[in-house]
């Protein structure tokens, strides 16, 4: 299904009015010439002089165009675009991206085959921690490396820019940030898809336990999924990673909230990295995907199998390997024998690019 951005001049009045005024990225591409052509075509289609019934549509089109121009001028545009980063060496790194997001340490640019994290200067130490952690991944043997490394980040470029350190991470073209998927679906996902996503997260949780690592920022922003083959990649958040038992120095807000409300008081006081935090963050991701981060309504929702609802609302264990095994039993109780359920969703539908 083409996105609205891809449609040349066939957008209906209803489809146009359905685009929120604050989200012009759903209509425009961010490219000046392309957007001018699209606006002119649509303005002709919806102009009240030609079609008096389209007055509201024309007004909304103008509002979207104004919002588009305002966002681009203010550098808050989250749709496709180009960012040129000046390196300390004098060279320039051109980032052509499909979607731009801010995160608590800087800016994220999502491109077809990579993601670029641009850190603010004052977060240089956290960027270095991510690099050390990613470059330090270890595996028991080649078979484990071949299996697990597909779901972990691989650094393509580590660069110093005039705006701060940048980290370019490779990704597969079919991979989509999980938060963007949920937003596209309206804030709630089919429980069958939540189940396979949780399986991929618990699989990575088992690896983290084996490796003696804690990630500490597993969420819908750091995790990317491939709907086509039911796989996931934990690309972001590694700047908060610590070895189990190490002192915790930084956490994102969502992780702080989980730390304070779920972990026992003595763990909060100790401020030592514990794998239990990752277990709880995975469950929070599951509740969020099901449309209820707090979890208070899930057990009463007939659309959600009870074993799944219980799993995401029940505290987990410290051991990610044991947790993964227990999750497999809960998943089977919820859905029976495993079978592949097609998730008909592509990056083009969400990002509007190739």
C-alpha cells in the first residue's frame, strides 16, 4: 500500500483531512521541489473555485504546508531529509535519512541501511561507553556469533563532528524502529505479533545474561524489528550498558521509573547494574505494544490471551536464560503450537522511502 507521500494527485479529501495538522510528514517528503509540485497539484484539486465542497480540505492542505515549512525552518522536521555533518578532519558526512527523531542524548537519523546517532557534546562519555560495549561483544563459539550477532549493532563509522560525536550503525533495509511501527498501528498491536517480538527480546535477554551484560534501556526506541522475517535488532541504548554489578551512572527516564517502582529498595540504594532491570523493561515493552503500559486493563481484555497478559504484568527473574525458557512456556500456553503469522508491513509504508 503506497503512503500518502507517494501518491501524486489521487489523495481523497477524507484521506487529506485525516492527516493531523501537526504531522505534515505524512503528506510531504521534506524535499523542497518535490513538495512544491505536490502542493500545487493538490491545491488545484481541492481549490474551492473548482470544487466548492472542498473548502475545508483546501484549508487543511494549506495548514499542512505551513506546518511543513515551519518544521523545516525550525529543524524539527522528522520526515525524510539530508543532514550534512562537518567532521573534525574537515571532511563532510552526508546523511540521507528517511526519518529523524530526537532522543535524550541527541538526534537519531534513520536511513535505509543504517542509523546515525548524533550525540550532543556533553554526552561524549556515554557515546564512548557504547563503542566500548559494542566492540567488546563476545561469543562462546562461531555458531553463537553467527546466530546472535545478526541482532546486535555493528559500527560502520565512529566520527567526531562539529556538533558532537556521531555513531553510524548498520542495519538491514527491512528493519523498522519499533516505536514507529506502533505509532503507525495507532498505539496497539495484534497480540500474536507482540508474542514474536517478545520472543526476540527474550532471546537477546538470554544472550545478555550469558555475556554478563546489562543493557538498561530496552524499549521501543532502541529496538528495531523486521516484520518480514520476525526478527529484531537492539541497535540503540548501548550507551547505558554496564557489566552486571557495575556502578550505574546514567539511565533514561523510563528506565529510572522502572528501577524505582519495580526493583527492591536495596537494589535502588546500591545503584548496581542488575539484569532484572532488562527483564522488566522487556515486559514494559510488551505492555506498551498491547496498548496499556501500566498493565491494569490487560487481564480484563478478552482480545489478549490470559497467559500473555499475566506474563507482561508479572515480575521476571534475574536470569535471562531461565526467563526465556519460562516465556516459551507462557507463549505456548497463550497461542498453542508455534506458527508464522504474516505481519504485512514494510518500511515504505512507514517512512515513505526505499
